[in-house]
C-alpha cells in the first residue's frame, strides 16, 4: 500500500512560497524542489487555494500565502489536502470466526481514535512558522558545517 505524500508535499510547497517569496514561483520551480511534476504542484495549490491558505492569479507565476505563517496550522493544511479522513484504518475484512479477526476492529477502534485525537491536537499546535523556522535553522547548520 502506497502512503500519500500530499500532506508533506503541501507543507513543503507552503514553506517554499515563504522562503522563496522574492523569486519567480513557477509550478516547475516548486516541483523541482519537491521532486514531483508541476501537475501535482498545481493540484495541491488548487486545494490550498480552496482552503484559503494561498492566493493565486491565473496566468501569473506568483502564488502567495493568504495568511501569516503563524495563522496556518499543520492541521489546516492536512484538512485542505486530505479532508477529514482518518489517519488510521482497520481492515474491515477479517475472519469473524477467528478470535483475533472477530475482535480486532472493536479493540483497535478506540486506540486509533485516541491516536487520531492526539495527532490532530499536535498538528493544530504546530504552525507553518514553526516549520519555516526549523528549515532555516537546519540550513544554517549545513552552511556552518561547510565553512
């Protein structure tokens, strides 16, 4: 099963818009950073625009953040690109005649709900500003090691 990277790619895209705000922000340039196709970038930008996280002008290469970094939580980014789907899923097709298969959905459901709530609370507390700040710190460390 392939895990979606839409969430992390969207965070990447938003951080890129902030860090490279003074450059030409084409979908090709953003795609090169994410190492994906410009079509994927445009699809993500469409979802982020619909969620009110970025603004775009048709025909121009200047998408921009619609809010200050501190006002964009990772949870709002997650909802923008993934909707309100659960983070975890229990296989609904297990053998009900088996002790494990007949009880696993009931048992895991509460654990998964608890984990979902904890993850959502953490994402709600983390802003895009936190992400950008940490990216810049990591880049400064790389540059210091090179000198």
